[in-house]
């Protein structure tokens, strides 16, 4: 009877151990399933995010034929040069993926003869002397303002960035222009910085900067025109406004 009881106890213990083992395996399987589900959800979230970015952030650099069409049909650039002029001048006109704009004969050259303070909130025209010439000489370590020959009208779904010509950059002359925003129009005010210890020349009616047109998938909600930007429809060389 004792042997029979011992055998029954062992069988019961084995059955309980098997039950515990099965329960542990079931818990492990459920944990792996939950982890897999979390991983799938994270992947779906990542893909959705990437799809959203593709939907709302796509901007393409526009080629020469698009620039030509917009210039001729919607006066996006006026006057417009249909080809790149290079003979004996700093190149200007239509390029492969941009437009090389020219500098006009209007210049404002920085001077400190009146000990004026440069203050963007209260800018004084006494900081500049006006010149109208085919060539502008910028003093060493100084700068000048000018404007483009071309008048730009930027579409509501286009942003324009500007890069200075390498010909001037290789001479230590930096051309700076902020982006042209959707809906903006006017002459572009140019800033030339002479970073050298020598006088530097800028040539009017020749190329100074390349404008690159980035087109979005749709027009923006609020254009520069709609918010009545302070430099809207500017003509001539425009000083800072507040």
C-alpha cells in the first residue's frame, strides 16, 4: 500500500510540474505575441510618418523650360533673357536649373563719414552714399546695396533661393539675398560684402547671383502677398523696414 501511495504521489507531482511547464510556455508565447504586435504597430506608425512627410514636404527644383514658360506666360521674370550670356561678361540669363540675374546701375555704398550707427530697427540713409554707374567700387571690408535688373513675381506654390556667382566669390565678394517667398513680387535688393583688404568692383548689367526655383505640391495657406509683407512690390534699392 505504501508503494502504491508513493507512486500516486509521484504521478500527481509530475502532472503538476507538467501543468506548470505548460502554463509557463503559454505565458512566454503570449509575451512574444504582444512584442510582435508592438513591433508591427511601430512599423506601421513609422511608415505612416514617412508617407506623411512625402505627402507634405516634396519640393522639386524646376528646370529651364519651366522657368521659360513661367517667365513668358506669367511674367515671373521681367525682363527675361532666354539664354545664358557669357561672352566677355559675368554670365547672366537662363541656366539649366535656375536664372542668373543682373545687377542694375543703382548702388548704395556704405560709409561712416557721419559716424552713423547701423541699426536694423532705425536705419538711417546717412549710412550710404548713392551712386549710379556701370561699375561700383566697394571700399575694403565694406559693403554696398544694389538691386536686380529683373522684376520677379513669385507664384504661390514656389520658393526661390539665391546663391552668389562663383566669379565674385572667388574674389572675396559675397552676394547675400534672403529667399523670395511665395506670392512676393518686386526688384530684389542685393547686398555685396567686400571681405578683402582691397577695393572691389561690381559690374552693372552683368550676372551677380543665381536664383533657384523650388516648387511645392500645392500652394501655401498664407502667401507673402496675403499677409501684406513689408517688402511687397518694392522697386529700386530698398533699405531695411520695421
